[in-house]
C-alpha cells in the first residue's frame, strides 16, 4: 500500500505543460471550420460547409494566459453584442492545436500552411 501511495503522489505532482502563446497566431482548420488568429489579438472564423468564405468571416478578439493555458475568444455578433468563450489548451505546436471547453468537449485544429 505504501508503494501505491507513493505512485499516486508522484502522479499528482506532475507539472502542467506550458504552451507558447505565439504558436496560436496563424490559420487553423478542422473539417470545414476555419479560425484565423492574427498577431494583434484579433481574428476571424468561418465555415466553408455553410458556404461562408474568409471574406465573410465572423470577427473575434482573443487572449491567451500561458499560466493557466486559457484561450479566450470574444465573438462580435453581426447584430450587435459579444459572446465570450473560454477554452483550455491541451496541445499546441507548429501543426496541431487542441483545446477543451468547460464541458470537457475537445476540439482539434490543424495549421493551414
């Protein structure tokens, strides 16, 4: 039992990964859904499956907290108002960005080259 307790303590001491927020900048795709994150913390999203192109994209602002891995998007609605959405990044590199929402639903995007 002592060995099991030590293993559990070591597993709980594992540090959370720290992601480089600069890697978020760029264009990302999942299926027909696109997100473009610009360096000035603005961006746009569109879905070609709904026959919406980048020129018709919905604008948003974004911020990233490296300590908590929280990515916050604030979508600006066409008819006025804003919709904030917060995600936790669980993977981020030059090719893949994966995050989950508050309901543990995971979203994965590939970088558009």
